[in-house]
C-alpha cells in the first residue's frame, strides 16, 4: 500500500537483530526491521519507555519528509486502520508539497 506512494517503510525497536530476523521471517514482513539495542534512536524520537530493568520502544509511526524532518507523527496506533491512516496522511502531505 505505502510502496505505491513512493514511500519507504522501516521499523525500529530495541530488540536484537536475531529476534528481528526471526519475527520478519515468521510474518513475511515486506520491510526491514532495524535493531536499536541501546535505545538511542527510540529516545531521539521520544519513543523509548524505560522502566529500569525493562525498556521498549513505543509503537509510534513517523512520516519523515525527503529533507529529513518529521512531517507527521502517530502516537496511537490502531492496527485495524493504521496503514490506511498513514497512507491518507502521506497522500495529503505529498499533494501539499507539489508546486
């Protein structure tokens, strides 16, 4: 769906690379899963939840513009409609960026 909108999809979490490889294979994901074991990327995007012994990246979605800025942020993700919500927002952003 998003590939048709000239967009790249990437997932990032604090899980290790092997767990990503296993998860991606199990669910046949069509996009890469990036490992952020130290949580630096998640923290930079204000998505790291650190409860002492337990750390995880919240399920946030970001649309990053071609110039590297955050164009949209989704803090609440409803799995049933999220892909459609992101696609709709991406289309709107792309239309507003056209000259």
